[in-house]
């Protein structure tokens, strides 16, 4: 099976539809495409809905966890999870050539609840 060849146009039109949060990318395929724009729209919309649902579940779980164990319970898991999370941010900064200004893998700032951060430009 031959892979369809395509050329990247110099100006790929991008359109944000903020009502449904869909990103549409149009390519100029010289061969019949195996990826259609309608299926791309459905996939992006579905991913957005799943992301919203997981956010709501995570927020609810965090509230229950904090109510049951308090700040000590959060810190019991934060010592491992927060540095891994922040290293993921730092890795993405390096991949996308962002300059890392400051990084804190684990800091206990109870005033605003910050456990770690990566400051970049």
C-alpha cells in the first residue's frame, strides 16, 4: 500500500470555532485522503468532551480527598506526583524551544496552594 503524498501549503488556514472549541486544519492532499475533515471535527469535539468530564471528576475527587485527609493527605502524595508533573512541563518547554526561567519541583506554599511550577517564555 502506497502512502499518499501531500504538500504543505505555505499558509495552512486555521479556524477556531470557540462555541464548540474545534480546531480545523485543511491540508491539500494530492492523493485521496484517508483522513476526512468531518471525522477530524468529531474526534476533536469528542476529546474536548472527555477532557471536560475528567476535569469535573478530578475536581470532585480532590474535594473528597481533601475533606477526608486534609493538607497532610495532599502532601503525602504530592512529594512524588508534583515533581513528575513539573518535569513533564519542563520537557514540553524544551521540546517546543521555550526558555525556562524558573522551576520548582516541589514547594509548599499553603497561601495559594501551589505545589510546584515551571516559569517559561
